[in-house]
C-alpha cells in the first residue's frame, strides 16, 4: 500500500493529464446528463475523469487530439445538416470515429 501512495504522490500534472481528464470527464458528464439524474451525471463524470487520467499515463496525446477533432467536426456537421437536436449525436459519433482513427494511427506508426 505505501508503494501505491508513493506512486500517486509522484504523478506530475502534465498537459496530457489535464487534457485527458477534461475530455473524458466532460464526455462522462454529457452521457450522464442524457441518461438523466444528478447521481448518474456525477458518477459518469468521475468514471470519465479516472479513465482520462489512466489513458494519459499511457501517453495518449494523439488519441485525445483525434477525439477532439472528431467531436468538433462531427458536431459542426450535425449542427449544419440536422440542427441543434442532432448536435449531441453528431459530436459523440465524431468523437468515437476520431478515437478510432487515432488508435489506428498509433498502431500504424509502431509497425
């Protein structure tokens, strides 16, 4: 147990960590809002924050940037083509596609 506390104290706050926590926490909060209720919103947001922090420790900067780009492009296209009611669906779908592309870019760069 002391080893885990030592590791937690040694975590440096980096740009990747902040970006991961903000992106994934916001995503969790939006999902919780759509499901309804304050408890679901807070729970989903906390899960997103933990997931974003974990992914940032793995070095997922390109993944986060591709998710952001996909969310913006998908949200803008959905807003333009479908109106405000399609915005959340378009941003979520664009973020998912952006994440998929980001993961594939990472895999192709390694091989």
